């Protein structure tokens, strides 16, 4: 394994469970019946365990949106959609503005180059992956470079102004296909069980999608015990970048909010490389993609909400961050019984 990846993984420590117990004591002494704010209390407790402080604050919220094209697809819409992100007109731009987060768009492997004046982070590994139905989506070296790029993007931003929480988003036309392949491999599920209709395809296209995924797995024989092998054989550059971002955030005790199916596939790869990252990850929503439920169950995550969303881009992660922030504010701003002069036994 590449030295940078190995060093990052080595820095990941278990979350602080003892401090989480203290956070629970603090929550139990706030002016409310114990446990009455449900998951919001759980979010606050987990943030304490991740950040290592009983007084966490979520100030800088960053959503990393990574983009890449796929050799298995014939369309080239990704480039145009990424332009929409840069111009501020996409769904994720609207929701990020709504909850006060910054968006950083990263070109991990789009088929065309963006003009130099455009504000995009350039980490292009190649102009799209190879067709995984005919051979590996990328070389092992490129898979490592994709993960390293994700680590570098996170660490560069962290060094500038610090980061308190991240959300993960992506753009890559047809990237539910490699994601289905990744989830099938790493959870050892049947392809039919984890493959959905993506952005909306008809029955013939759906059958072809399943056939392509099965063929890719048959041709490449990805090793389910080796996250890097699975990424290189049936993954995508943006998926690798997100996995790197997850590893880097965990190594710096920064909580991670995943979005839908594609970022969950990235989380599977990151967890396979470094099992400790699992406790740093929050699952925002339950996507319409049926493989998402299987992937979430496999990593032991219960999504915060199910609004029937399937856009991607980090839209679910943005909403998830706002719920977590609410929980943290309850912990830090709500009065205790002693502060309010209320008899604790009168609840």
C-alpha cells in the first residue's frame, strides 16, 4: 500500500467512548426529560466522542463534491453538470446555502478539462475510467492516486481554516453502476439485490445494467477482502477520492456525513481499508437506490431520514449536517436544571 495512505490510516484512533458517557450525563441534566430529544442527543454524544471535547462547536461545514466519468457509460453529461455546481445553480448549492456550508468541487476524472479561470479543484487522475465490463476500471496505481487526492484535498482545506464537519457528494453519470458492483463485492450480495434504476432507466436498460455489472465482476474477480482491489477493478475516480476524504477526516477527528448510494460505496471501501473509520461516519438519508439499504445495514448505520431523495450531489449530507448541528447546539446552549433553578425531580 502507498505510504501516504498507510500513514493516514495509522493516524486513525478509536473515538472517545468515555467522553461520550460524560456527554450523556450532561444531556441527562438538561431541562428536559431524559432522552426526550432522541437522535439529536445521540448526534451530540457522538460528536463529542469524535472531536474529543465536551464542548464541541460546528462552525466550518464543508461539502466535498467529487466528479468523474465512467468508461461503462456513453454519455458525457458530467462536465455540464459540474459547471452547474461551479455556477451555484444545482440542488446542492441551494441546500448548502440554506444551512451555511461551503462546497468544494473536485475534478477527479471528468472527460474534459475545465477552463483555468473556473474555481474547481483539479485532481484529475485520467479522463474517465476504463470500461469495467472489459477489464479493470483503473490500475492499482490510479486507485491509490485517487485515494491520495481525496486525502490531499481534505488536508489542504483543513490547514487553511480548519473544518468541523464534512459532507460527501459526487457527480458522475452512470456512477450507480460501479457503486452497485462495489456493494455487491464488499457485502457479497447478489447483483440483482443491490442494483437500482439510477436516474431512471427502462426495463431493457435495467436488465443491461445488471448484465454489465455481473460481467465486470466475472471479468475482474475483485477481492472482497481488499478495498483497493475492488476500487481499481470496478470503481470510479470520484469514489476513490471520497474514500480518501473519509480516511483523512477520521485521521483528524472530523465527523463525516455520507449522502446516498455512491458515497456509501466509498464508505465501504474506506471501512475495508480502516475499520475504525466506521465510528466517524453518520448516514444522512435512505436513498431510493435499493442497494443503499444493504450497504448501510452492512456498515451498521441507521439513516437519519427518508425523504424519497435520489439526487446525490451531497444533498442528503447537507440536510444531515443541519440535524447534527442542532444536536450539538442542544448540548452546548440548553440550560441545565441547576442553571435554570428547576427541581430535577419535577420532570
